C-alpha cells in the first residue's frame, strides 16, 4: 500500500534554531499536506501543496512539494517553544480523498 | 472559528462491549471522516462518508465498525464488540464541498478497552 516515510523521527533543538524535516513516498500524490499535532489534540493543517515544485510559506513555515510528487520538506525558521509538537506529512490522491500520514517528527524546543 | 466537536474526550470500556463515539461536524460540511491513532503511532484512515453512505473504507474498518449520521448534526462511529487492540485516539473530521485539500479534525476521543 501507499506509505510515507518521514525523517527524522525526533529532533531536539535550541530556541531560535531553524528546523528541517522530510517526507518521501513510493507513490505519487496529487496533494501534500503538513499537519501539527499538540498533545491530546487532533492534527491541525499547517500548509497544503498541490503543484509539483511548489514552494509555499506560512509565517515561519516553508514547505516544498517535490518535482516528482513523491517528496516534500518542511522548514521552520527561528523556532520558539510553542513549536513543540508532532509534525505529520500526509498525502492525498484526490479532492476529499483519504489522507495517508507519515509516522511523524516529534519536535522539542529548549528555551 | 468553527470546530469539529467530539464526545466524550475519554471513554473506558470493557472488552466485548459496544461503544459509540460521537462527533458534531462543522455545520455546513458535507463530507465526514473517521481516523484513528494508536498511541505513539501515525494517524490511520478508517472511513469516509458522504450523502448518507460510505464513500471509502480501509482494511481496518471491518464488520465490527459502522458509521451513521442519525440526524442533521451528529456523525457516529460504532464498534460492536471492542477488542483490546481497538484502544486508540479516534478522530472525526469534516470538510465542505468547496474545500480542495485536507479537512478539519476534531480533538479526538481516547478509547481505552480493558
């Protein structure tokens, strides 16, 4: 079946540092999404990408959809303590279709 | 901002018992979903629902599971005879017709089967 591989599994960084995480897939997705999950909460959409090669920013977040539609990265610049959480990539084949999630990257930020 | 509301936030049930997890999607949304997340693992798709019928379901969503929209506001997930391995966070999600990508998740119900 379709699988997304996300790396790294966890990151421990100092406040103010930049962060980068990646996601790769064996299959092509039409849409790629990045979600953040705080403890005890549901995933919250951060960025959505639907054009191959697209680079999109949302505040301190930047994400790119790979040309092959099989990979994506998410960068967080100048991290702050509230960036702590688990970041998931997710692929979607069609509008409204199921999301296939990666395993998540757990981010810890030291003040 | 509109929210997807799930109740209860935590449910403990005996193995073999039936359980119903409740969701109130965002009011003008037409598409509804259930996902689950076993502790420490990734979020997994269970089922999608539109126009009063299942659009798609995963291998996890076997005969023990069912979904229903009993009225104009609620969307429920029923597990007929719970197993220990059903213990997980269950997330409801919804989207409206014009939403191109992704959807809005609720905060989840933590189901513990003992």
